[in-house]
């Protein structure tokens, strides 16, 4: 199935963050999260990668901006999630975990309510992990 762009905030279920990832300085990938009012369970991590960028204040250092995860789920196929280390929303607490895209497995989604918002084709392509 083709990958569908979603770009919606998710809420990790409290207490489900991966302590092994946190011990090495990464965000604790949740084993369960809430998306569109229902709980999604992560079965496995297929791969993970980091997106880096230059310092925004002029120094030459590179910083990790996002942690990306491609995961399989119990009911919704393969999802690409990311953790935004520096969310840019001002005035209120910004979401840090996002569902970027979904690729349903051959049997399709079990929920039936997974239509993504319209995609702007000029927005660019999906970020890919390093080869």
C-alpha cells in the first residue's frame, strides 16, 4: 500500500516510554499512544534515524532536531512517528510526538476512520533515513 501523509500530534500513554532509549539520550518511544481518540499499540520498531540541523543562533554546531521511528502497530500497519526536540509553537505547550505517515498492511486498517487530511504536493517528499 502507498504511504499516506498524516501529520497529526499523538499523545503517549503515560508510563509506556522506552527506558532503554532514554538511558542513551533518546526520547522514550511510547509502546502505546492515543491518536484520534483511540489507543494504538506499537508491536516493533523497524528502524530509527535522526534529523540534524545547524544551530539557529549562528554557531557551526549541528544539533539533533527530530528522532524518527518506523514502527509496526497491532491494528494500523506501519507508521512513521517522530519526536520534535524543538517545537516552534509560541504561547502554549507544543506537541512533541507526531504521526507523520501510515502505510497500511495488506488487510487494511481495522478502524475505517483513517482518512488523512489533504496533502499539499508542493510541500516536498517524505524524509528518508540515511542509506
